[in-house]
């Protein structure tokens, strides 16, 4: 009987240790994966809502363009002189900062 009681107490201590490990693992996943992803998504959504004509954007496909007009869920882009396309507002991955665009234009190509 004493042996059985000792065996049960060590397994309950192991179960608490396992639960503590799982709780720490879940907390680490939240801090390192879920929270940063939410922050990125919030920033992208804010940038998509703040689009205005004349801003340069990068689509999720990697295409650069200048916003011509903004509708409810669509935007008109000029991707080359005289080439206009209409894309979903959700396709905008990033709004190019005007300072960055000016620096890229002034850098000589090697």
C-alpha cells in the first residue's frame, strides 16, 4: 500500500510540472507569434484604410503603383505611365514612405 501511495504522489507532481510547462509554452507562443502578427495586421489594415490618391503602394504580389482613386473596397493604380489597373484594397501590402522613395530614386545604380 505504501508503494502505491508513493507512486501516485510522484505522478501528480509530474502532472503539475507538465501543466506548468504547457502553460509556459502557450505563453511563449502568444508573445513571440500571435501578438506580433496581430500588430502587423493592425498596421496593414490602418494603412489600407488611410489610402489616398497620389500615394505610392506595394501590392502583396510585389507590384509598385501610384494610387489614382479610392473606392469602397477597390483602388485604382497606375503601375506604369498610361497603365491603370483596379485592385482590391486588401491587396495593398505596404504604403511606400515618400522619403524612402526619394532616396531610392537618388541612389545611382551600380
